[in-house]
C-alpha cells in the first residue's frame, strides 16, 4: 500500500496569535527591533553601511497608479562606545530597560563581541526572560488608559 502524501508532512497544532496575547505582542515587537540592531551590528563589524527601509504606497506620476516603494528610514543604534569599550542597551518604548537594579546597559567589550551579545539577548527574549520588564514598561506608559 502506498504511503499517503499527508503522512509525509509534519502536522502540528495552530500557533497562538500574537495579537490576542499582549505578552507575545510585546515580545514580537522587541524581537523585530533586536533583529534590526543585529543587522546594524553585523554591518559595523564587517565595515559596511546599513540602511533600514520602510514601505510606503505612493502614486506614480507617470501612470497614476499606486505603487509600493521602499524609503530609507533613520534607526538609532542601541550600542555605543565609551572608554574604548562597547555597551548595548535593550530599549522598549524609547526607553532603556533596567535589566537589573540600576543597570541599563550591557558591557560588550570589543566590537567583535557585539553580535554575539545581541544574539544572546534575542535568545533571552525568545525564552521569555524579559516579559516582566516589558510588562512593567507597558504599565508605566503615559498612553495607557486608566
């Protein structure tokens, strides 16, 4: 008897929607920003320039149709150099997260360690280690309705 085609596929349960869970939504938002910081750090280590883009609908003056175009956008770095050492801040809602009492920055050291440090932070976010910090930042937000 022939093996069915469906049995050759990996079947799993439906993943949870991030829009329904505020914790997952915050985590996904932070992960997308961290991926961008990782790309910026890789470009810096390799001596390249990094440009982030956003997509925008724009009317083509010649044809009069709407087209999606990529426009460069400014992205601020979360890493910086002080006293010949690099430091990295994890930012959410335009504020540095307090990773431990009174400490907002991660000491990276040499430039070559920057990408590994950001990758470690990404792994920690995926593991849910910063969910409480993100929730506390969301609670402090002035945009939150009372």
